[in-house]
C-alpha cells in the first residue's frame, strides 16, 4: 500500500483574535516523520479509530492502524501547538506479546510545561520490564557488611581473651604447685633453728598457725590440710619447748611434735566414792592426757566389757560407777590412746567384781547395774566401814516393802543431782529429778559415784535387821530406827549435835 500524506482536519476553527496573534508555525522536526508509517503489504490494514481535536493555540490528531494478518497494531498521534510540534506513535506485536518502546521524536520547546509533558509521555509509553531473578537480587547493604566485619573482630577479641585467661590460670596453678611443693618438701628454705613453745591441750591443727607465724612453715592452711589427709589433725601435741628448722619437711615436723620423749611416771589415786567428774579432774591434774581426748574417751568410746553391754550406746557419764577406785601409775604426757588409760580402770572393776559379789547378786536377784547403783548409795552414805552392811540392810528393807516405804529418801542421791554435798534444804527436796529419792520411787536410774570393793560386797551381802531409818551424826556415824517415831527422836538428837558443831 502506498503511503499517502494525511492532512488532519481541526474539529474547531481558530478564533480570529487568536489567529491574528498566533505566530508562524514552525516546521516539524526532522526527527518526527510527516507521513504515516508504512504498513506491510502482507496483511490487511484496517483503521480502527480516528480522532482529531483542536485546542486553543494548536491542534492534536490521533489514529490507530491494525494489521490483523501480521498481528500488529500502530497508534499514531500528532500534536501541533504554538510553542512547537510533538509527534509520537506506538506499534504492538500481538503475536509475540511484546510491546516495542515508543519512539518519541520531539521538537524542543521552551517552558516547564513542555518538559513535564515529555516526562509523562515517556512514562506512559515505556514497555513492561522483564523479571530477571539474578539481576533483581537485592545487593547487600553496606551496613550488613560493616556489621559482619565488627562481629568478626569481636569474635577474634573474645578468642584472644579466652586464650589469655587460660594461659594466666595455667601459670597461676603452676606457681601454686611449685610453692606448695617447696613448703611441703622443704626444697629451698633457710637453714635456721627456731624455738617454738607449745601450750597444753594443743592439737596439730591448733599449732599450725604458730608454726606459720614463726616461719617453720610458709602456709599454715596447707599444713592443716596435710595433717587432715594423714588423719593426725586431732592429735594432741605435748606441751613444752620444741626446736624446729624450716628445712624440715612436713612429715619430720609431725614426728618431732608427736614423738613421746617423756618417761616420767605419775601415780594417780582415785578414792572410793569419786564421781566420774572428779576422776577426770585427777587425770588432768596429773597430766596423763588432754581434756579434749579424755572427754571423748569417757563419753563416746564404745568399750567392749561385758558388764557395759546393757549401757550402750555410749553417752554422757555412762561409765559412772565402773571406774574402779584405786591407785594407778601412768606415764605423764603419754601419747598412748586415752581409751587405754580408761580401760585400765574398767579392767580393774571387772577383776574386783569377784565370784562372791556375783553369787550374792544372784541370790538377791540383782543385776550388775543394780548392784553398782546400791553400792554407790552405800559408798556415799556410810563413813565407817562397820556400817556398810547395816545401811545396805536399810536399803534392802525398804526395797522389799515398797508399799509401806515407796521412797528411799537418801540424801546422797539428791546431792548428786543438785551438785553439792551440803545439807539439803526444803527447796532441794522439791527438785523434779529421778535422783530425788524423796519423790522418785525405788532406785535412781544409775550409780551416783564409783564404789569400792567394800560397798560392792555390802550391796550383795546386806545385814539382816528391822531398821528402816537412819540419820547421820557429825562424826560420820548414823542413828538407826525401826519406826518413824523413833526416827524423829534420832533426827532431833542429830540436829542438836550438828548445831553444837557449828558453834
């Protein structure tokens, strides 16, 4: 088909006033074609729409040509205004579903209005953008890169700090081991003799601070730990002066402090009727052992003697009555175990509790503990040996007649409870204690002292008589009575004698 020149008609004539003022038209720009674009001959061309409009100061023409055979469509638009001429067209290939970008040959015109229209035309005719995943992938921001670098630097710093800490701890531990080994083994220490004064009742742990202060050892706490591992922490150190040297290792120091060098023997006499507390004091005064070890042996050591089997488990004063009174010889400041010292007294009791005492106890139907308890009452009440069996007879008479005489009313048992040997007051007799035989029926729960052989024999061989009362005189003898009336007369007589003694 041949291209023909097309002259658009204006839909509105220009007014005379405006026409006279209208400047001469400029020729179309060379970039904008003045003819229709050629249509391919292979297809049929059919105009679909034609629109011409006129505006004040210029003309605008628009039409569309469609080639159905080729599947293309061309849209043509021409604008003629006083300031210049603008021509644009758009061709669409429907078969490929692609939109070709519009060619926008535009004649330059002055003014901001022309520039704005050009931008609008270009944005409206720009073909759709293809999606490219690789191209459209978001580019990492600089901030993320910077954060990654900072995190890397922080990780390196933490790793360096961790390495430094591990190295520092290793160095410190190595130094501790070196200095500790030097003190324990005395590898590099000054050779000088130092005198140390150890007071009484000092344990190995207790002397460690004194050794540290004097310079014998450098670490008293390490010395205590060493003793604890060896099991010597509670060992008592003999009181006295010791010459030690820092070049001595821990084992040598322990041997020097615990070695028995004393050969001085001491005789300790335990009188009949002594309590366990009094025996304890006698051993301490004789420097046989220390207070801590002695208390442990008296109250907690599980001695295996047969006469103690009913008294177990050990408790405070559980040996009362069984530490046989006698004169013993011990090594002063001996390092032998304290339970062996106590064992000497218990073995003596087992030997003195002979066949005669056992036969008498069996005849009376008494246990060993009851025999010892009765003997302790006799020991504290009787002052004259001739009265042991008579007082034993009074006790047995009351025990046999519990309905008439439920209470033994023996002062010595209550004195054991109140802790003094003075005459009892009415307030003392109101004491709520199983040793208060004015209120408690029968025998007390245990011995009140450690009786001797005479008291043990008298407890199992009581004198047969009809006495139920006795009262003590100032000279140590007693007045006996069979009835309460006779007993009251004896009490008046005894009170007069005690009053005369005070004057």
